[in-house]
C-alpha cells in the first residue's frame, strides 16, 4: 500500500505489476516481463511517493520512480549462498535498502549439518551502490529461508530457519537484529575516522523446533 487508496499487486506470472488508486476496486497493469523489474514483494519508497523498491535476482534490488512502470536494477550485493523463493529485501524509513541471504541446507537427504551462513548487505541510495557484505554471527549449522524487516534508519532484523549439528531433524527460528545496518563512521580520539560495520545480536527466537523432519525445496 502507498498513499490513500493506493495499492500495488505483484503477480509472479509474467512478473506483472498492477496499481489501483481506488482501494483495489479497479486495477491498471503497470509493467510485465521487465528484466529489470522485481521478482517478489515490493515496498513503497520512503524517498519518493511515486517510487517502489523490490528484490532483483539473488543479489540485487530494483527501483522504480514512476509507480512501477519502469525499473532500474542494481545487482552485486555479493552475498553468500541462499535458499529462498521470496527475495529477502527490506527498506527502512530513511529509504535505505537491505538484502539478506541464508543458505546451507540442500533439501531432503542432506546429512551435512554444518557450514551454513547468513549474510547481509546494505544499498547506498545516494551512491547507488552496495556496501561490503557482512556475515551475521549465527551458530554453526544449516540455514534457509531468510526474511528481513526494517524500521527506523539503520534498524533491521533478519530471521531464518536453522538446524544445529546436535539435532539434524529439527529446524528452529533464529533472529538477528542491528541498530546500525548500514554501518557507522566514528571519530577516534586522534581525530581520524573509522568505519564500523553493522553489529548484530542473534537469538534463538523459537526456543525449540518449529518443524521436525525434511523440508522440500521444490516450491
């Protein structure tokens, strides 16, 4: 949803984007089959009342300035492996865009419960480029299906499913949160400056399994 009575709808078939300005009573096709367009959930751009932001391919975001009619994609987040169908992208209130990845689990029959990663990166709207990716300090195990949500400037949380080596058939829900998702430049006592990457707090949010057994990755 955007402004008053304004609603957008993304349909995966033909990557169709529809817009309604009467609360969903009537709809107009804005674009379809656009290689630069989004491939999952879109967000309204806080910096432009006519703008939209969405995920693009596994490693990028795409931005529209004209209600979803045209798009410009920015790939190159350089995240690690991921297992998702949803495009884990979020936008904070200051307009910063973020992308997360979580991977390691390869599906039923995967007996190697180690080596998974959760990675994260931020997109600089002024410079129109990705920052340096960071690895969120998750415990060792297998990860999949990341989700990300953002609030105030730099406040972001990432969630994912994870199994641990001690319990190969249990998947728990982990969440990581940060208050400086795009990093912070600090001034040192000698007058120099130093860039501090995002700092994360990680928690086992479910305190037990949310799923027991294999997980199908075929949709």
